[in-house]
């Protein structure tokens, strides 16, 4: 989830800034702080940071140094108990807004549709680990379903356990995304590592589609391929769409994020990455050890803002550490990850002037 009210309130100012309009720096900061809700919204809960893949495009593969941990169910339930679903009225208002301002209809299937029409209503249950390695995931899904909160996670299909996945379907999992980078096993292993595969993964996904149809499970199965801008990329994606043609799945090509990790600057088709970063004002990330980190992109927990083990998410969201992060982020303070290890546009780079 992210704070849809904040996104709607900031929209006009955001696009004025992105179009080059000049504003007084302090005025902009005060406006954005005024738009921020004191009631926190959780973007994602990383239930585990365990992963058996060696993805070439992921900083976890070579740079992550933090301890491998899986969140206790006790802590997960404590966090889930502080969350609330969106009301039907709020969601309808948001969908109208997205259709009007972004020209993306409710019924679609694309990278930007997924971000604007699905992500705002779900709790994301992944971070820098594979949720399929979390044996407690069915119970986590059930806990959110019981609070009328949709759940979603992205995972590596080589780790599919049919029985566990069906249990998650039965417990009300909203969306499950399988990342597939090639329809060729060797090519897939070159990108995702030796533990990955395509052939067996495909057979398991087809089986899950069959079970979903047979038992009328409501989970949406999502198939995505990263646009790594490699040779034959479009051909690979065409083959992937052909492989799933006629099946009840949601398929799209996803822009690569964290291009800084491979020293790339190839651009993006994602609205999320074209706009400037709003994470410090729109949503929180909780990591597998309970720490509240700067955002979902903080792979090594470099900026910690609180601890959900001992603090409420409300207190964390409104504490001095979070205020300092927002100021540092806005002021482009040197030495923080936002200015060094991220592809996102930063608000402080807009056309802002200091008051005389």
C-alpha cells in the first residue's frame, strides 16, 4: 500500500515541479509535510530476506551483508494488527483519479496499471528475499485476509510448492507474481542463478492455473519479465506471452529498477520511477528483523528509523528520525543512500530556490 490521499494531494504540485516550474524551497517542504498523513501506511513487510537465487541485477547478490532472518509470526501479527484496509469509497475515488490524471483505466494489464491499480490496495510481502522460502507465509496471508487487506508478493517460480501455494490461495492471497526472464533454461540460469529454471517452473504455474480455475480461487496469477535491455529482449517477452496465451493470468514486461547497480542509465517506462520519490511521505517498509528501514530499496538496512518489535508504527512514522530523513532526502544531504544508490528522481533536484 501507499497513501493514496497523499498522492492525490501532491499531484498538481508534483507535476508543476516536474515540468520545471520554480518554487521556493521551504514553501515546497512545508506543503509536502502538510499533505503527509500522521497515520502511517505500510508499503511492504519483508517477512524473510532468505533467497537461493543469484540474480545478476540484484544488489543482494554481492552487496547485502545483513543477517538472514525470517520474521516471527508474533511480530507479523503485531504489525498486521495496526493496519487497516481502504474503504470502498476511498478506493473508488482513487480509481477515478488514476483514470483521469494518468489515463490508465481500471481494467488493464501493464506495468503502470499494476502499480497504480493494484499496489495501492495490497500489503507487499516481499523485500530482499523469496517469500516462497517463508514456511509461515500461508498464516501471514490469512492474518491479512481476516483484516480485509489484500496481500501480494513476487517470487521465483523455481521455488514453487504446489501444496503450500494452494493453501495460500485458500487463505485469500490477492496476487502472486512469478518472475520469468527467459523461456530457455540455460538463459534463465544465466540471469537468475543455478537454482532457477523455466521448464519446471512453467509446468508448476500451469498446474496452479488449472487448480485456480477448478476451485474458483480468487488469487490473480501474475507473470512478469524484467526488461533488462538485452539482445532479443522483445523476442523473449513475445515467447513468454505465447507460452501463457489463453490462460487466466496477468502478464507484463517490467522496467528494470536499481540500474545503478549495473552502472546503467537506460531509462524506464514506469510512472513510479519517472516521478520523483515519495516514499518518505507516502509509506513505510518493515524488514525481516522488524526494523523500519528507509524504503523497500534499502537492501542492507542502511537507514533505520525505528523498530516494530518495541515501537508502534504510528510512533515510528512520526518520530524525529523520520523527520530527519525527510529533510535529508529533500535537501539531498550527502552520504545517504537516496543520493548514492538509487535510480529514482529526488524532489530536491527539482527547480527549487532558497528564500532570500
